[in-house]
C-alpha cells in the first residue's frame, strides 16, 4: 500500500533544504559556465589537443543534460523524486571524480557525458522538489529564487572558474564538486527520508528516446568534427549525417502515432508556442555560443589569463538579477510581445556594440556593453516564456514548458559549435584580406608590409623574427575581425526575431478560436 505524505518542512529544516537544493542547482549550472573558462587549460593538459577538441566536453555535456529530462520524468514516477535526486547527485560526484583524474580526451568527454546526464536529472527534479515545500501562496517566491540561480552560468561562474584554473588547476573544479555533491545528497536524503509516494506507471517511449538521442548526437558530432576533419570528407562526419537523416525520418513518423511521445511534436500546432520557441532557441543559440567563444578567444588570442577573461563577464550580474525581479512583475501588466520585442531589440543593439570591439587592450570597450547585456539577459526568458505558453493549460502547458526548456538547452550546445564554425571560416578571409592590403598584392605601388620590414631590418632586427611577429599580428587582428562578424550576425538575427514576435497572438486576449478548437480536440484525444 502506498502512502503519500503531504507534510512540508518547516523552520531550520526548510531553510537547510532550500539552501541544499539551490546549491545543487548552482553546482550543475556552474559546470555549464565555468568549464568554458577552463577550456584552454583542459585542452593543453589532455595531450595538448586543439581548443576545438576541448569544446567536445562542453557540447556533449549539454546534450546529455537535455536528454536526461525525459528520463527523469519517467524515473520519478517509479522511484519518487527525492530518491532519484539523491542517487543522481551521488552519480554526479562519481562522474566529477572521473573528470578530475582523466588523462585523455576520450575518457574526459565520456565522464562529462555522465556528468551532464546526472546533472540533468537533478535540474529536472530539483524544481519540483523545491516547490512541494512551498505553500501555494509562496510558490512564485520559490520560482523566483530558482530563476535567479539559473542566471549563474552567465555571471559569476566564468570568473570563479578562471580563478580556480589559474590558482589551483582546472582539475580542482571537479574535485570540489565531489564533497559538495555528496553533502547535498546526504542533506536532501536525511530531511526527506521516510516519505511515501504514489507510484506513477507512465509508459516510456524508449524507441522515440533512442531516435531523439541519435538525432542530437549526430548533429553535435557533425558540428564538433566538421571544421577539424573537413566535413563530408571525413567518414565519421558522413556516417553521422546518414544516421541523422534516417533517424529524423523515423522519429517524426514514430512520434506522430505514439500515444506517450518522448517529444510531443503536436504542440507546434500552436502559433505562440512555435514563435516563442523559435525566439528562445535562436536567442539562446547566439547568447551561449557568443559568450563561450569570446571567453576562449580572450585567452587564446589576446593572452588574457582565465581569471581576467572571467572578470569580463562580471558586469552581467550587476543588472541581470534586479531586472529579472522587475520583469516578473511587468509581465503581469503588459503584452508579452511588447516586452519580448524590446528585449530582443536590446540584444541586437548590444551585440552590434560588441561587434565594434577593435582594441584588445581596452577593457572599457567590453565593460559597458557587458553591463548593458546584463539588463537583457535578466529579462530574456520571462516574457518569452509567457508568450510561448499562452493559450495552453494544464498538462499541455507543463509539457510545452518542458519541451521549450529542452530545446533551449540543446540550442546552447549547437550555438557553441556553430559560433566556432563562423570564427573558423571568417578568420582566414580577414587574414588574406589584411595580407593583401599590406603586402602589395592589391595595390602594387603600395607595399606597407615590405616598407615596415625594411625599416625594422635597418634597425638591426632579424628578418625572420620581423616576419613572424607581423604574421602573428595579422592573425590576431583577423581573428578579432571574425569575432566582430559573429557578434554582428547575431545582432541582425535578434533584429529579425524582434519582428517575428509580432506574428504571435497578444497575451492579453484569448487565443484564436480555431486554435482553441485544436487545443480542445487534443485534450479530448489525450483523455480518451
């Protein structure tokens, strides 16, 4: 016989429980942001591989984290939320140990995948565990706390990760995870021990899950290996493309007829959901990708230390947190389309400003745009989430929110790889252009590079040293121009998204009658 305990935690137990869950949420998200600051150290220590190889540990981590969501939903009905949460954090500690002791890129990436999967389970379960302990009239407070913690990957995780890498070594990021993860598991398990639960035997779409995993793994493999292995000339990339095509066709056919799909495609019949998801995923694709590529290039290209590169992102937290609180209140009184449009336009302006960065030694050129970016980062998800879920209700709304979050996480992994592709493609273009300008090939009568070299040689400097230094300078400036291109392209993307948002239904009116009819039919089908 199953007994359900409804009694909530009170007093110091509630405070300790709240702290443990928030700390657990922060640790997992900290692993998303701080690893980027460590990436050059990790790549150099694991056999001296390219920094692009080091990104595999981040992108596959994010893919595994997202794939854990549907698995966590199914397992929580069989083993109860808190037991699953405790087990996931024990597994997280074990995976952190494997990451810390890894000596090869293969073992490290495998450990990061395990780390992402266990972390994804804790993220999915943690919010529901937290909200169960809040009274109904305080649940918005709980959501607010959870939302503020979610901003961590884009704020203090970068500088803290950089400091750990410079002062202790990158492996200590994972060593520190072990006692913290075990402590969270112990606190949560002891506070909730003995609670009964109601079994939910929800069918799990194993075939749909396998197909979805193949699709995401194939896309990420193509993006990760394409630049370094010449795309379709690589048999691995070509094989991944074939798997992607076959798995995608099978997935869409299977999911349309599945009664309990792992990913409900039918929710895209709602206009607001489709438009909102496009804006969330495309926006997060640019934000995650640009911030990740930028902090790596600050170290690899411009010679910043990991801690100094991390401090570039500190201005984000100054305005992100208060704006997130204010936006929750404003979204109740204004049309979400208006708030979302202003937010997207703000991102467009800020990324355009960052796209003008041309002085590697000027911290001010980065500080002020980053300070402004914090405003729009703090208000990004609130209005778009309200717009996305408008017209949905009940279980359909919960499922839509889950799938929107799933796609947002996935887009971050794709963004890291694709922004790297843009950088890889545009850098040689600018390098050749600069060489043409200074080398006398575009204007035969003007050969500035030769003139400078001659003057330096006359001063007694070695010709080889001069050419090497000038070549390094041209490469640095070419990569900086490629970074500018990436920011400018994202600026134009956000400008287009700001226009797209007005095709959605206003949130102060009910959905279109025809759309309401579709929703009613879907609910009837689910109940039958």
